[in-house]
C-alpha cells in the first residue's frame, strides 16, 4: 500500500476542508488483459479475461490463473504454454519474474495449438 503525505499546498487547503487527513492511503490496482488461445479459451470460458488486480510478477498471475480455471485436472505452466507479455515471450524477458505493468496484454498460447 502506498502512503502519500500531503504537500504544503494541500495542507493549506486542509484548513478549508477539515475532512482532509494528514495522510491519504492509495491502493494501486492494475488492469491486465489476458487472451487465452485454443483450448485455453474453453478452460476459462472467455475470449479475453480482464483482471483488475495487482500482480507483482508473471508467477503470481500464473498461480491465480491456475486457481480460477474451470478444470482442476489441467495445469497451466511454462512447459505446456507460451506466455507472451506485450507480444514478447517470457523467456526473452525475465521469465516468471517478469514484472507486470498496468494495461499489459498477456497472450497464452498452448504448445499444442496446431498450425
């Protein structure tokens, strides 16, 4: 959680509006768009998944996706799925430690996607 201290200008306004407190807490929520391809669409039941949740890195997103899919017998991992973050595969980035920014598009392509 990010805590922002009021600057001097806002502190002067505080006298005008007594509802201000000395600190305002802001929760930063990112928006991610996940596009599952092939049989992964059926697994999630959607053509795209919009997540308004904060994920530190790709491993946290992967853990979340494995918890929310419809079939517990199927496991999504790096061995059976290509992960593209902003059209770049994770192996060309920092792997599962790749940081996820706001408005990032993640595409999930199963290895058995046909061709």
